[in-house]
């Protein structure tokens, strides 16, 4: 259905941002329509069978219709152009809409578990009919289809909100399957497990809601960029032989397709500053063209032609790697004075590093002065990675 409708409502020749928005709106409209149909069918089935699990599952679909409406509105608002109050655009609204969907999932899970516990304490006989079974089977197939198209579109447009909706559809598929099994068990064995199955479905939905909330909350709080994206940045920048290395890479995410990148590029201190600046400008434009991100690159001049400096740098790297292979060094500089020489550099440590910053700096300083001599003063800045 989505593929068929997309041929009429989505023009592939449009820009990627517009295509993302139209896919989100289309999936939201289809989701509202299908979930309302499922609610009507299940509510009717739950009423005639007196099943709390079927009725609860029906209202779950009604909440899904509301979630689809939130997703639709979210994509519409996220596509708004930047303005004076929001110069980076409104892309993060898509994450907010996904978080609202996750909250709706958790709320429905709570209500389902609560009603199921009441049904366990005060069990009631449920009525079985072929119509109820048929409605539940159709619901399972429809929800499975919704999961497939939502997850497919989520991958196509890289959307956390669509991924949350797909997770919701999959949890509904499993939930309805459990309700169907409960009805069949009650009919053929006389053992009514309606309340227990409802509670099981509620727990399953709750875990799905927690996962969906995590997927949408992390981008809002600020998560590291995808490793593949970082590797592409590194490849593009380091493809220019004038650049010796990069560090302090930060990716700011203002919503899908709205990323800003800042990094430091080490360049030869002996080079022509105007020529190197032109190269940096070209790299920034290349990142924009190939990755669609706005980039700001800071030039860090380093000495590359002094053999003595190169030897000291190699010695310091050896000391650092001897402490921990995961530590990296950058911005190595040597400032020679009449009484002593300053060795200045930054070290980059991974998260959950066991050694405290001050202790690490002291250990490196001690070993450098032990190897090179006491007339060398070490100035260290300890950095933490953002990628």
C-alpha cells in the first residue's frame, strides 16, 4: 500500500528533506486509518466475548492511532524552515514526536497490566466465537504489515520516530497473538488465562516502550555520531596530503539531515598559511557536498621538519602507549627557552578510563622527564572524546 501510494504522493526528484517529510506524513495517515479500523473490530470482538485482553488490545490500537497522528504532526513541524528563534531548524521535533509515541506505549502497558491484575483477582468467563478469532487473525496480519512498512520507511529515511512506530506495531502483533492464544486455550481446555495473558502482553509492551523511548531520547540528550559517519569524515579530510591529522571532532545533531561538524586539523607550521587556508575551505565544502553537513575546521600548526622535535614526539608517544594503548596524543609543540624547554601536548582518553586526569598527567610528566631530562617541563591537557 505504501509503495503504491508513494507513487502518487511522493516525488522522488524533490530534495531529500522534503521526501523524508512526505514519507512521514503518508505513513502517519495510513497508520491512523488502519488503527481506527482495528480498534472498531477489536472493540466489537471484546464486547461480545467479555474479554478484558481483547478490549484492552482494542484501546491499544486507538492509542496507536493517536501516536500515528503525533508522528504525522511531528514530521510536518520538523520540516519547517529555520527562523529567527530556531536558526538550526526544527528537525528535533521529530525526536520529540517519537518520544511521545514511546510515552503512549508505556501508558497503555501500565493500564493493560492494571486491568489484567484485576481480571486475575476477579476472573470472568469469556465467550468464544469464530468471529472473534477471525478479527484477531486479521489484526495480527495488519499489524505485521504495519511493522514491515514502518521499519522499511524508517531505514529508508533514517527516522527514529518511524522506528518507534515500527516497534509499537511489532509489539501489537505479539500482543494480539497472545490474546488469540488465550481465547483458544479458554475455549478448548476451560482454563481461562485471559488476565494472565493480558498481564504478559502488558509487560511485553512496556519493554517495547522503554526501547522506543531510549531510541528517541538519546538524540535529544546528545549521543555520539555513527561510527560510519565519523570514518567518512576522516577519509574525506585525510585525503588531502597537506593535513597531517585531525582531532577534537564534534558532531552536533539538530535533527535528521541537520548536522554540524567541527574539528581541528593539524597542518605543517612551515607551510604557506594562505594556501593551507584555501585547502581547509575546500575540505569544508567537500564535507558539505558529500555528507550534507556544515563543517567548521580549525587549523593547528605543527612542526614537521625539525628532526629533534620529531624524536621527542616519538618518545612521548612511546611513553603514552606504554601506559595505555587507547590513549592518543595531538597538538604536540616544543617551546625552547634559556633555562628549560616546555613540551606541550594534549592527550585523548576513552570513556570509563580507570586513571584520573591528574594522576595520568603526573605519570606521563614523570616518565617524560625521566627519559628526556629534568630541564624539560611538560604541559598536558587531558581531553575526552565526543565520538
